[in-house]
C-alpha cells in the first residue's frame, strides 16, 4: 500500500521460548500456575538461542534480501492465521498500537522534510 523502497519487513513467530515472561503467572492467574503451565509447555519450548534463529535468519540471510512482507516460523515462510489477514483487525491493531505508544499523528510512511531540523 505504501511505496517504501529498500526496506524489507518480516513478521515471525519465534516459537515457544523458555524465558522469564511467565514469572508472574502465580500472581496474575493462580498460585502454582507457573509450575503447571511450565510443565505442560516444557517439551515444546525452545532455548533462547533457538528462539532467536528465525529473527537472525530474516535479518542476515541473503535469500531474504529480495523478499518482504512474509511471515516466518522456523526460518521458513509460512501462512498466517486467517484472522491476521482481516483488514479490519489489522487496522484495529495498528490504531491500538499507535495509541499505546503515544505516536499521535505520526505517520511512519512519510519522510520528514529535509529542511526541518529535528530536536
């Protein structure tokens, strides 16, 4: 939709990675939730190093240099969920993200005026 030349974009799923993101499950869900969820997911979890592989692949692999707008999992392009393809949901996510990070009227798809100095 926006013509941005020379910029490649990727979306990706790193997999279920062993991190400390669930450290507050006991307080936010119920006591013991962290242990139960961790036990159930542990066989499917990746190390941090393995979880980073798809991100690194998209950033440095020469095959990706001529691709853009793809969704990756385990270092290969794959299909997204049908829900991720709905324009209405995409706009809602964009608008919510702009609000949460307080971007206001900022438009990342317009170049700043080269004659205006930034702070």
